[in-house]
C-alpha cells in the first residue's frame, strides 16, 4: 500500500483561510537570486557554489497586462522547474491550470494540516499522476496543484506538498472517480482514505538533517515553514566552505547568524586569513581547517580569542611570511596539524595538546611545551636536524606514539635520549633513517616498531630488539644488510621481512606469532618457527629455501611448492587441512604430523620415497585427496602403505613407473577418482580387478589417458564398469574403434519414426530399469588410430551428456544415437566422412577443420531439434551458400561459427 503525505485544502478550508493568507510577493520570481530575503536569511550568494542552483530558476510565466516581474497568483507554477526524479517515480507530474481564479498563496502553508491518503493496491495516486489521459487524471478534474518537492524512495512512500483547489463535486482523492453511492462512499472517503496528521516541525527537522547546504537553500524558498526549518542552527553547526568563493561580508553575516557553529572549514578559500579574523562571533568554535593560502601571523595572535577551540588543521600553507617564528599558544587546543606548511620556526605552547602533526613541513626548529602530548608526527621534516629532533621529542615526557620516518638525520644517540625521556613510548616509526642501528637502545614498552629501508639495521640490531619485551609488530622490509633474525619474544604477533636481499636465516620462538611474511628474500636458506599460534605464512619468492621447520604452528594451509630447492621439511600442525608440496623436486626428507590433514599435493616430488609416504599416511589418517603425480621414487610396494587412509576418495598416480595396482584395489574401497595418466608400465591385466572382480565399487572417475592399454582391455572396461561417470582415454594409441553395438544391427537404418519409438518414454524407462551404465562424460581426444565410433540406443547410455573426439585424425565414421547427449566435439577430425546423429537434446556441435560434405552435416543436424551452436570454421567443403541450408535444416540454430560470410 502506498501512502501519500500531502498538504491539502478543501474548499471550505480555503474559504476560511483566505482571509488570513497573503499573496506571494509579486516582485519575486521564486529564485534565490531574486529573493533577497532568503539570501539575507542564510547569508549566502549564488557564486558561493560551483553550480549555483540551476534548478531553482523560477517557472512563473509573465503576465500579459502586467510588468515583467509581476505574477498572477492563479497562474502559479512549481518553483522548481525540473524536480529531481528517482527510480520508480512517475514522470508526468505536470499540472493544469484551474478554471476559476484562485488567490491562494504559499506563504502560510505551515498553518495547514497534512492529510495522509492511503490507496488500494491499484494505487489511485499513481494512476492520477502517471495516466494523464485516463478518467482519473488531473486534467479531467478541476484542480490546481502546487508542488514544492517530490520524493519517491524505494519504500514506495511518496511525499508531496499539494494545494488542492477543487471546484467540482468530485473529490480529487476519491478512488471511485466520484461515482459513489451515498453515505457508504462518504464514509469511505472520510474514515478509510483521509487521515489527518500534523506536518510538524520535528518531522521537517528530521528530513532536513539529510540535506547539504545547497539543498537547504533550495528548501528555504518553498514556504515560510520550510524556510524557518532549514535555518535551524543544528544544520549550520559545521560551516564547510572548502574551495568555495565567499566574501568577508557573507562570512561575517554567517558568523552573526550562527554563533553556535562548532566547525569551520576554509581550506582553499581566497583571503581566508582575512576571514578568520572575523570569527569573534563564533564563541563555541571547536574545529577550524585552513590551507592552500597564506595564514598571517595575526591569526595566531587572535587564536586565543577562540577559547573553545579544540582542533586546528592547517594544510599546505605559508605561515606568516615564511621566514619568521610562528607562536601557537592556546589553553584548550587538543589536536594540531601543520602539514606541508612553510615556516622558519614553530613554537607550540598548548598545555592540553595530545596530538601534534608537523608532517612534511620545512621548519628548521620546533620548540614544544606540551606536557600532555601523546602523539607526535614529524615524518619527512627534512630540515629538522638531529639535535632539533632530540630537543623536541625529549620535551614530551608522556609521548606514546612517535613517527619520525624520512628524517635522515636521526641517530642512535637521539633514540637513546628518547628511550630515557619517553618511558611510555609504544609506537615508533623510524623508517628510511639510514643512520639508525639501534646500538644500546632499550625500549621495553614498545609494541610496534617499523624500520623499513634502514641501511644500518643488521643482525647485531636484533640484540636491542630482543629487549622490547612488549613488542607485537615488527616490520623490517628492505633492510638490505640484515642477514639473520633470531628472536624469542613472547608477545610478537606480526613480523615482515620483505625484500631483504641478504637475509638467509630466520629463527623465531614466540607463542603469539600469527603472521609472517618473508617474501622475496632470495637468499633465505633456513627457516625455523616455533610459534603455536602462527596462522599465516607467505614465502613467495624464497627460491633458495633448503630447510624449513614449523613445529608447532597453527597453520591451516601451507604452500611450499614455490620453494624448488627445499630438501628437508618438518611440520607439526594440529589444525592443518591442506598442504601443497607441488614442485619440490629435491625434497627427500619430510616429516608431516598433521592429524587433520585432508589434502596433500606432492606432485613432481621425484625424490620422495616409500618411507616418507609411510610416515605421512600413518600420522595423517584423514587424507581424502592424495596427489603423487610424477613421484618416480614411489614403487608398487609403497602403495600398500595407503591402507591407513580409509577415507581416501581421490588418488592421482599419473606419470609414475607403477606396474601393479593390486594394493590400491585392496585398501582404497572408498576411492571415487583414480588418475593413471601416462602410466606406460601398466599392462592389460593391471586393471582386471576393476571389471572382473568389481573392485573399487565407489569409483566414478577414471583417467587412463596416454597409456598403453590395448583395445580389448578398454572395451571390457567400458562394458563392465557401468558405474563410471567420467572416463578419459585421451591419446590412447592402441584404441582403434569405439563400437557399442552389441546386436549387430545399424541403429540409424530404421525410419525416423522407428528411431523415436526407441526413444519413447516407455522404452527409455524400461531400458533404464535394466541398465547400470552411468557414464556422463567420455573424452577420447587425440586418439590417432580410432576410425569408427558407434553408440546405438542399445548401448543404454541414458546419462551421457558430453562426448569429445577432437584431434582424432583418422576418425572417418561417427554414428551416435543418444537421447541425453548435449555436447559433441569433432573438431580437427580431418578424415571425417560420415556423420549420423539421432540426438534430440544436442545443443552444441563442433566440426571445426573437418573435411566433411555439406549434405552430410545437413542430414545429421536435421535429427537434432534442440541444436543451438554449430561450429564449421575452416571446413573446406562447406560454402557460404550452404550456411542458409544448415539453418533451414535445423530451425533451432542460434549461432553458426564459420570462416565464411553468408550469401
């Protein structure tokens, strides 16, 4: 149900109120520029804004017999020419002129009550606005609507300010169009539809709290109530004139009108140094922002007059004349920022100051008298000497946070003085300070230490860091002379050692460490971590790591495949579930104790032997996925070691020298995926337990690609292992034909009707009851000796959806009758001559680079009523004229990929 909240007046109310209402000022055209009273109300001029209210231009037409600035009240129109429209709002918000003259004005709208009209699901209000030609449109009713604003939010509550001037007998809100019948309808109008409620100042105050200055000014010209509401001092406590033009008179007027303003932003305002001298009226000012232009010395002398000021921000400005001392003296100031400012010397005497930033300022000396200062930022103050920094910092005994990064003059002597004077220092950033080595520096209360690109930090510096007993975060990125780190800090949680070129050894013993990043440390050879809470390790680019020990750690996953020179590995992780060792080609010693490990990828670990596999399977009995691709040192006897893995469901033994799979068939009864790619030493009898003894009853996916199995073994496997869903025989050189015609009759010699009789619902249902063949995906890509593929309905492949025979260069004949086949790929079968298809659900057929006749393709696709995609690119026997024939043969085709342009 939609709710229309309107300012509405009936005829009786208008007659009673006309006596005390005044006409709109004839000299005003409704715009801010023409309305001096509104300008004086807010002390604003149009040029204060980049785009001075383009939608506030008056829409009142000029009278025929009056001056150009005089308007007739009956011809009143919306002051906003093009009101904002939101998603879901009707666009036909225009109104018609009333028949009779109406002297109603908008000056006293605040004296009227608001009425809420609730509409039925047909939404009478929506019809009234969106259907100007309908029976309930405003043009058919003798109404005059005055609209101030229109908002249509997503919650379908529409607020309008209307004045109804209805001179007909019909009610403008009657959903029956005035065709009711007596009291029953009157009761509906007065009780069910019309509900009176006051449009209170509190409601306006809530709505206006979401508006910015420009919108508040726009709202001020609607009526006196809105003008008063938008001028409330709550909306003008923060005077933000950043990068705007404002005159001294305007600013002074604003200060007089809103003396309770607490925030002023004059950043980027020309002549701001003159404006700030007029802030004597802002006795409650708490925050002031300046910048981009010169701030005269007189401002800082007058600063004491703002007794309530708590925060002062000056950015990118010249203080004084740039060659004199700037004195900042204030009793209540707590936060001071002089960022990127130009001055010779600064002296700060603020007894309540706790935050001071002089970042990137170019003063040569800073004198601080701030006994409560806890944060000091002097980063990139290049002109501050070592002695000046020492004098400034040591004068702040309560300092807790110090940033002096990029202060190249800082020395160890200064750090020692700071450590003695600032006993509560918790945070220190001394990055890019080349003279720091931390010699004899003791900072026991430090929790965060950042020393990026400090050329003086070496392994000897770790002695000083080891005395930071409270240290939680340590960052040593780009410390190029750092060779080793050995720390025993019980509270350390995060350590970074990125791009330390000479770093070779890391030894940490900390129970709280949760994250470590030693990426791109190309000399790192040894890593030993005893951190029971360690959860994140990044070793990217550690190409020379040879020995790694994680005992104990809380890691849930670890990728060491990026460490090709890793030889020895020890892991004790009670929470680890995934371990990646792919590519650790020289890994020969591995002790893995991870009782919750479920996935282990040891691909290409050619030196990993049977004893390592035995220890791993014993200590990690929950492994479900085990990848041993190209693990050439694991023999057939080592497969007996898989017996403890009772939950194993995926096993990859591709590219191994295995000759006997009997241990797998005996110990892996839950196996679902078995990959044996390129296992060239497997014979035809190696897989006999699969199709003769029904081993591995849960097996669903079998990959025998690039193997040496013969034709008979493949045929028996496909015939008896009917529970397989995915079979890959890619590159099998010994496979010559794929013939599943057990009856000996040609499936496509019958008539079309007879063929669809085979595919009838009853026959399919009966067939599925007598078959266990679950094959869904069959891949025979690149089988060079396969010549014929025959899959008749008798093969009962009622689940086969994808068949890929691409790159089979000698394939000549394909006969497929499969009711469920959706995808068939015969691309690059250059010898293909015969193609017969009875696949009513086939949607994609790929024949790219096939030397097949156009008529053969046309006949084949005529039996595929759902075919959408056909690829015949680079087919030399299909001409441009034939593309139209193909479309005619299969009307369901949506896309034909061809190298030709259709004729």
